[in-house]
């Protein structure tokens, strides 16, 4: 019997063939048609003993921003640094194609029948809890249309929230605005997202924003990435001088 990972990857590869310009590579759907920027749909697949989570998110990875971030922050590995990364849970109400029962955290099962039977045995006295768990379970045979719907929703979100007419327009349009789900804060300027946005503003010559964001007067919901921000602030004089000379921080 094939492993769950092999079966799921095979389904994903088939789904990718339906979408022009997209491919399924290393567990993610990717499009590199823009050249300067890679678009990604990460399904959040994590396999363990016949099960896998399914928690999709869209990512936008700008190549120059990633190079600058790694240079300024002295990052040596191949760690991904997207200029935008937003999970389905943040814009759940805007999904149009993904089945409603699959818009939260889902679990893919190699043997769904046994999984559901175990749920019914353990949660026999709580019909609402049991139903939620059953609806979250997906058998491999059900996966193709569900993955396809998630990719459609992802592409729709990307096309309706980002300006891909040029690299500059894309960067100037960040962070994207969307109506966050109730109890999920709008967090595009928080933690690592806020740090990356500072680097985006550096690319556009907006040094004032970076200085403001790094200051105590700029308030965020969560603690800022102060160690990394300090590295950027230390390099601001050189970046300003370079931008004044050639109109670019590169």
C-alpha cells in the first residue's frame, strides 16, 4: 500500500495540471510566471502515522526582497522570507469554492472509515463535537475536488488583493488589506510580517517608516522583532547613502 504522503502528493500533482502556470513542488503549489516574484499556495501538509493536517495559506515571495532581508539580517540558510503570507483562517468568510465544512483545520486520513468510527466511539455523548470532527476528516478519495477548490480560492485571493502589474506596484500595495475573521487580528504589521514590511519599505526608499516602526512610539499588538530591527537600523546610514547615489538600496 502506498503511503499517505505519496497518495496526497499524487493528487496534488494532478490538481496542479488544471491550473495554467502552476506546478506542485516540494509539497507546495507554485507559480513563477511573474519572474520577480513567486506565488505559493502552501497546504500546510504535515504527515504522521496515516494522517496529515490541511491548513492552507497563500504566500508571495519577492526575490529581491528576500535577498535584501538575508543580507541585512545575516541569514545564511534557505529559509523562506515571503513579503506576504496569509492563512485561510484569516479570511475564511471570503472563501467561495472550498466546502464550508473544510474551511477550518482539516485532517486527511489514510483510513477515514476507522478514524470516524473511533470518533463516534469516543464522543458518543457529544453529537456537536463529534460532527465537527467528522466533517474535518477527509479521505484520500475525496481529496481531489477539495484541493482544487482550495487552489481556486487561493488564486482568487491573490488576484483580487495584490497588484501584479509591476514589481514596484506589488511592493507599494503591501501590506494587503482584507477583512480579518472575527477574533483573528489583522496582523500584517506584526512580528516577522512587520519586519519584512520594513525591508519592503527600504526597497522603496521609505526610510522614515522603518525608523518610525522601530521606535517605541509605533505600537503593535505583539512584541516587535527588536533584535533584527536593530540590525537594520544600524545599516540605515549606508542604505540611505546608496539610495541617494543610485536610487536603489541594492
